C-alpha cells in the first residue's frame, strides 16, 4: 500500500459498472423525515446529539441552526451511488455523524440529510462516471438544503459543517446558494474539513472569506490532517483531478489551511497543550473519550495541517500518515468552543446593528 497506494485503491474501489443516473431529487422529497439522519427535532437516539462520556451539553442550546453533510460511507464498487435505504452505508453514516457532528450539537437544531452519496471510488478516477455520480449526490444535498431552509426558523443564523465528500458538496452549495445572496448574512461559519479549498479557484466564489481570527463570524474554516512524516501525494492528485468552482484546473494552487487550535488561517504552530481535547474512539467504535493535550497543529507551507508524530487514534489512518478520518475528532473540544464563539459573535454583531436588541439578519 505504501508504494502502490493509488493503483491498489483504484482497483479496490472504482466501480467497473456503467453509471445509471438516479431520479433527480426535489426539495419536497426532504419533507419526509425518513430522508434525514437528524431533522432538527432532537429525536431521542438521534446520532447527531450523541456526546462522549463525561461531556455534558450546555445548560441552554445555542440559537443557531447546523446543517451537516456527512462524509462518504459507501464503499461498494458495484454501484456509483448509494441507495437511500442502503443498510450498511446508513449505519456507517450514523457512526460518522456521531463523531463528526457532535462538536456542533449544542445548537438549537441540527439537520443531517441522508443522500445518495457517490461511492468512494468516484474520487479515485478520471472516468466521467465518477463526476456524474458526484453531481447526482450533490443534487440530493441541494434539495435537502432547500427543504431545510423552507422548514427552519428564518431568523436564526446557520452553521454549515461538512467533511470529505460532505465538504466537497457544501463548497458548491455555497457558490449556488450563499454567494451574492441575502442568505450569506445568516452564515455564522462554514467548517469544511477534509477537502481542499483553493484560495485561487474556490474561495472567491463561495461568498465568505477565510477565518483570520478566533471568534470571527461569517467566515470559512478548512483543513486536512497529516501526521509526520507525511506523504500527501494521493490528496494532491485528487485536488488536481477536480476543477475549481471557477471551472479552472486547481493543481498546484495554494489551498486554505485553518489551524483548529488557533481558529485562524496562519502558519503559527500551536502546541499540544493548546488542544482542549481529542475524541479518541474505543476499539468497538461505539464509545469514545476526550483526551486533552494529545496533538499539536501547524499549517505547513504546502497547506496541509501537520499534527506531529502519529497519535494512536484507531485503525483508519490512510496511507501517508493521512489522518483524514480524524480531521474533526483530533480537535473535538476546540471545535466545540470555536463553534460557540463564532455563533456568539454573529449574534453580537447583529445586536449591535439592531438598536431594538434583536438578532434578525
């Protein structure tokens, strides 16, 4: 795997079958609760509201809406898109939601759609079927978002959160639904982890700037985590494989790196003592504990987030010391605090602008 990682991964995961486009999704489809992992009502047992042992929710929920798009949980090479009733893919998606959405579940509502995600192999190939599968998956995410906007409180701010394929789709959604629109004023923050955001070809079209300070509202955070020594070859190849939001080749262009321990786009390193807590899963992946001071973080000159020597997080570290699966758990407690601070900053800004003390956008 070290020497033939890309070739073996393509063999194992890229479907050899013909692409059959699924029926286009409509926003009305997402009025059905069955289309959601979490639908804002905090149903008991909802994966988005899971918390690790020893961590209590805030006494009162924050006045903010979270729209979370989970990463790839479909690895079947006999299909290009997951079915909405795929039992195994859905179980993995629920597991990912527990670990990745939980830093943001102090929100008044968390919305997490099920979608006909592209299978993992779609990211590993130049075949046109891969891009068609991703377009189909995006259609579901867009329909879910439009339904979310129609059903939720229009006076509350929104935090967008996505990891990997989820971040990939949210980037395009920001171009089509946020940039240059009134909705941009409601976005308290966008956490787009595990997928490169080109500073040249993506960020200018997404409607918000990069976050440059902790506690800043209305901005974008993005990072990709590697332990050292790092081999980023596969990620850089995927980065170049997909054009930017402007349609141009992104290969070789710099991309956004936010340090989750400092909350800013900066090359300044943060020591492990600045890490408030890493979410470390147990062997069964059904429980976890938060361990402070486990990893440091610094943005390298190539835009990847370096976390020092490889920590023991579990069996899912990818080739090249790629801690992709753990982009959010590595900084779980800091991201929770960051989310609270940016939400509070959004409300503070709106209160200053509204002499009546309201927080309407």
